[in-house]
C-alpha cells in the first residue's frame, strides 16, 4: 500500500442503523483491526478484528460507537496503522442525561457502590480510562479531559480517582451542577484507616528513599496490548497530601474528616442532588434507589472487597 488515498479507497462505509457496514474493495485477503476511540481524549474503548477474504465482502463490527469520534483501522498482522475514519455523529452522538458521581474517598465502599449501580443499568467510566486521562492531567490543574469524560454520553456513573480527590467536587460542580453527587462513608473513621493501610501496601513502607524512587507514574497504552500502569497509587497519595508514612494514622484521620465535612458543608449551600451513603448499612441501597426514584427489590448494596 503506497499512500493514504489508496488505503482509504479499499473500504466503503455505509450506515446501517447505529452501525457501520464496511465493505472491502481490495483484491487480496486482508486482516483488519477496527478500533473506536473516545471523543475528546482519543482513547481506544473497543476493538474488533475481521479478515476479509474476497473483494466485495462486507462486515458490520459489533462496536458501540456511543461517545466516540474516531474509528481507527490497522493491519492486524503487521500492526501497521492504516487510517482514521471520522465517525458520523448520527452513529455516535446520543442524548446526555444526568450523571451519578461518587465523591467518597477510596476505600469507602466505592467499588460496591459502582457494582450495585451498574446492575441498575448505569454505565461506569472505567478505571483504566481515568488513569490514562484525568489522573495524569489533574495535577497540572487541567480538567479538560475530566470534563470531556463527564460530558460523554457513553458513561453516566463515576467513582474513585480523580473524583475522590479532596475538594475535587468543587471543580466538577462548576460544570455539572445538575448531576447527582454521592458521598460514600464508612461506619467510622478507624475502620476506614485500617482498610486504607491494608489495601495500599506502599503505605506500610517506612523508607523515605523508596517513596522518592517510586513517586512517579508511567504507563504504556496501545491498541494491541493492555495498558500497563505502574505506581498508580501515587497520584492519589499526592492528592491526599501524603508524602511519607510519618504519623500516618493521624494524617488519614484528618483527611477523612476534612473531606467528608467539607463535602457536606459545600453541598448544603447548593441547590444540588446530594446524598451521604454507607454501603455497609442494611437497606441503604433501597434508600438510595427510593431517593433517586428508581424501583428495586434489592435492599442492600453488593459488598465487594468485603475483607478490605
């Protein structure tokens, strides 16, 4: 294949409902990767492979194009990039409704919260996506990727980093004042402190040199391999203001109390949809669903990571 014009003319795209029917016009068998990329942040969200055997053969990839702006084509066998197709908004653009944003600190039952909400049909912004976009931008006071994902109609449920960062809710509230904000809490601060120290092994390190050597984040992301993210805990520690493990329990106690009190005071002054939830309480899921106006026969949250 000599140039981009020759490559693009090998494929014909026709819209069928909310999908693309992609017809191959080349002469030789061709194995292709189709990858949809999220609008605004250009991150791959779904890849499907297909081998065309003859000219005129067509294929309709089962890709959900919602919230995506680019369909990337690659030669699967050589991994060679071919070209990007701009996705027609008719296929990808959907109505954006209200988000549910969990602003509770990590280890306050956020995973259990998200798991139960997904069973109701809510679509969670995945952790890997947040790491590849928001988490690396927020330390530079750049919230563009965060807002882009919050306003993407592909998702309507958000939790953990960076939404769990102290006072981060103030930043996103400016742009999304009509969303639902949920503060998840533990039954007491001591339970949360034990859970955090147990879950994050690095908080058990006493050597400051170890922290200096590991206090940066790096990653690799491609369309052919899963993302590899190292030191992903440090953006959280930095946001919490934890620079070492000196007086760790005292620091964590102050972080927990300040975060929760700050959120409650902030939203008490706003005309906003805000609620405090303890996922370990009996009938708490039912209470939340009643508050949201959602019918359910389930009373309690699905408790994930019960031993942490």
